[in-house]
């Protein structure tokens, strides 16, 4: 039986969430897809608060980890309530994430910018 799985396509302008049919493990979150269509940044922010699901595609897990690290960075910054500014991420952390980037559609577009 075929199921739907959410995948991430990396492009020159960012990311696109798409659905593919799979007969293996799958993760399908209708709310994430609909929220992403109306407000991508907000949808990804709230996606970072969800529990990690081992059935997510490798591309979606990569995006999920980015969302979690962003939230972690915000929540550990003691000055955020005063400055209302988000600090630049640690370059070593970015490099570590880039080295773990999955093979996915458009993975050639994953870079430091």
C-alpha cells in the first residue's frame, strides 16, 4: 500500500515542502503542509517545537534539526527579551550542519547563506 511522505526540496530561494508516495516508512503532517503554504516561516518555527518522528524523510529531518537549533539558540540567549534581536548562529554549528546535509532534491543549493 502506498502512503504519502513529506519531503523537502532545497532551491535557490530556500526550501519547498512536497509530498511523494512511498511504500516504506512515512511521516505525513497535513497541518505542517497547510501552514507552510500560508506562512512558511511561522510554520517552520512551530514545526521545531514538535517531537522528532523517526519516520520523517531524511530531508525533512535535516530541516527539522535546523528548526530545533534555531529555537534552542533563541531560548538560551539571556538577552533576547531586552534586545529583541536574534544572534547570528555559531559558524562552527553551521559548518557541522552543512557536513550532515542529506542527499536530497536540490542539495546542491544547501550552503552557508
